[in-house]
C-alpha cells in the first residue's frame, strides 16, 4: 500500500514535465526553450515563432500537432519554438512576454530587435500558422521589374556586396526574404523576374529552364558579377554569403565574366523593314509591371511594434494555481486534419 502511494506521489511530481514532453509529437521540429534558450534565440537576426503553452491545456493539446506540422513546413527557414509556462523556471519569462492565456503564439520578426506580434486569427491549423508566420518575414529585398533598373542599383550600392536573384516566379521566394532579413545591413539583396530569360541573355547568360533561378553576386567596389554555382538552399547560400563577408570566398571568376551589352539598333525609315525589337513589347511590359505591383501589394508591411491583444477567452485556457486545469478548458480531440492542410 505504501509502495503504491509512493508511486502516486512520484507520478504527480513528474506529471507536468511528462505532459510537456508529450504535448508535441516525438518527431517534432518544435524546440522547447527555457529563459536562457529564449534569450539566445532572440539574439539571432532572424524571424521565429514561439508558442507559450501549458501541458494541461486542452486548447494547447489540440494545437500541438498542427503547430508541429507548421514547424515542419517552415523548416529550416524559420525556427519554431515553444515555452512551457507551467514550469516554475519559465513563469517569469511568460509574464514578461505578456502571456495571459494558453496557447499564446507570438512571432518575433527580427529577434529582440523588433517588437513581437501575437497570432489572433483563432484558427490554429498548420496552414494558418504557416501562412501567418511566412508572410510576416521583414522584406528588405529590392525588386526590379525591368532590366534597365538593375545597373543603377549596382552603381548606387557599390560600397557593399550585393546579390541579385533572377527568377521565373512572380513572388519573392521565402528563402530570399529570409536571407535578406538575416543579412540586413551586411548584404544588399535584390530580385528581378526574368520570366522568359531575356535579362539573362542580355547579361551574357543562358535563358535557363522553366523554374531555374540564378544568383549573381556583385562584390563590393565592382560592377561586374560572379555567378553563384552552388545549391539554392539556406545552408549553402548562407555559407557562401558568410565567406563573401569574411573575405574567404574565391571570387577570381569575376575576371572571366563579361557582361554583354545589348546592341542598340538605329531607327529605320517607315518604308524599310522594321528592325527586330530587342525588348519586350509595351503590352508585355505593362503586364510585367502590373504583376510586380500586384506582388508588392501582397507583401506585409511590418510595423516596428504591433498592438497586442489577448486571444478570445473562449479559445484559450486561463492560468490557474499549481498547474491545475480549469473545468472549462476542454480536452484534446481526435479530429482528423483536412486533406488540404500541410
């Protein structure tokens, strides 16, 4: 009898930590943080998402698998964290971050350099969390709709190392926005939609395939580019940019690159056969400009600090003493995820 009582006591003592470990799936990419880990994460010049949870909270338990799937979709571009606010060592941290109910999901656009943003949509699905976080990465990337806009930018920013992305896509890739945020004030990043490869050809490069993207580096003090020939992944591009900044990158290829200046043809008389155009027609150019404007409209303007509002009480568990769950907090459900979510 005494043995059973001792086991029950041990189980009660370990319950919070066991629940905290079990709230997320075993293969989750969500990293649990304590105050020290939180301070370290906030020192990084990157966008991250943090969920402040309590293991006994039914709303947290229902959100956990969705939050983990969002973390998988964002990996490795945006780190995703969680803090167990029921643990004694984390209570001060949760209070300092303005947590008044569970779960509270916050986005830190650039570590501790900008204010946090609180998720308030109420729909805690993987898709909703993924879209909310990915669309709020600060955009520091210069965008060009025409070839003629590139050269002035290259000259204007010549004191810095610059990287230009030639892409077939309409939108700025999340990877490029993440890199722009990471290397803010160190590298100047830009993008140009080279849908048909004409800009590539004008720069002396091949037009490229349907989905092919090219990264061109303009070293500081130079108006000539070096073509990056590695994989377009966060890790490899980060290593390349780091080597450029610390001076260890091999940029000898710069002397081998010769930019091709498009031939400017003399105007012809009306009676003669019209000269072959070397640029896109006004109609195509207008569509490209409108597409660029549409894309700009889709970018989220990040304010230095957004007003934080607590989520509706009916959608959160309220803190209680000694980690005891309130009766109206609700338990986990076994509903299957919609097939159209991540």
